[in-house]
C-alpha cells in the first residue's frame, strides 16, 4: 500500500488580509471604527486606532483554522 495523501488546506483570504503575525510570533489584529465619524474624535484616539492589538487567546484556534499557513511563508521573499 502506498503513502497516504496529505491534502492542502484552503486559506480564507479575508482572514489573511485582517491579521498579521508579529516578529515574536504573536497574531495581531487592527482595530475597527476607522472609516466613519472620524471628525468628532480627538487626534489621540485616532492615533490609537492605527496600532495593532494582539488577538485574544479565545479566538486563536478559529483564526488558525481559517488561515493555517498564516505567518509560515514570507509574502515577498528575498532571493
């Protein structure tokens, strides 16, 4: 009997666009609420929206299921 075939897992592309892996290996997300009603907010609160937040550990399993190869490969490898 031959080897069992390992199947490739499909990546959920919207998940890959929303999350990044930091240099230390943490899964990071951006904050929401950046597109609407920005004028009434202070500059300090707008700057806080641009910073990345670590993903809560309760959500890690779901994100890893949707994007199993996130952070494993470089998008633009130097060759």
